[in-house]
């Protein structure tokens, strides 16, 4: 499969240069990072959230971190919760189950991203399958995030 169709089209339409990194089949973003031999703080994962009005937003954070919904909701003065896994399959129908690219704008949803990702020379993203990562330099990552709000809303799971 490689790169999801919507993601590939979005990157092309916005002239965002990128490379790809192939790795052995994985079941999670953490496994992808280990298999690809990249620093886990440089691998971004996307968590899809929903508010009580049905508005979706993607939170983008390092794969080695966990989201703090309370901190995110407080910063945004909102009440987001995680979407159900079944909804993800419907929203990301061009991706393999569980391989959500952390580019909400390609799927018509707003985004916010953790500022930790701005400290990395390169940022890697799930491409929509379980064997390919997209590699972006920091300038391309910033362009990809566009007008998304940057804040601190995650913490390391392990060091």
C-alpha cells in the first residue's frame, strides 16, 4: 500500500517535500520507530478526538508520549474525548487499520501539535500502512502543520 492516497495527494498539492523510510511490518507507532531505527521522540502519532458537538480534531504528538486530555482541553477551553476505534476505520478508509497518518488536514479536520516535535531535526509520520514512514525536515513539518495550534499537551511514557 505504501502512502495513503489522501495523504499523498495532500503532500503533492501543498508541495511538501518528503522522503520515505521502509521498515518491517509493525503493529504500533512505537514498533514502527524501533523497526525503522529512528528516535521515538521524532516519530509523530496522531490521536483523533471529538467534542460533544461531533467536531473532530487531531492531536499530533511524539510516539513515545501519552496525551494529557485534561491539559489539552484546558488549553483549548474545550471538552474533547478519544474517538472510538470503529470511527477511525471509517474516517481513514484509505489506510490500513491502526496506521493513522498524523495529518488531520488531509482528512478535513483541525489539528494541534505538541511543541516537542519542533525540537527535532526530522519528524517521521505513519504513512497509512504498517511498513512505511514519511520523513520530513523541520521546515517541511512546520509547513505541514500550517496554522495548527502548537502547545504542550503530552508527557513521556518512558525515558
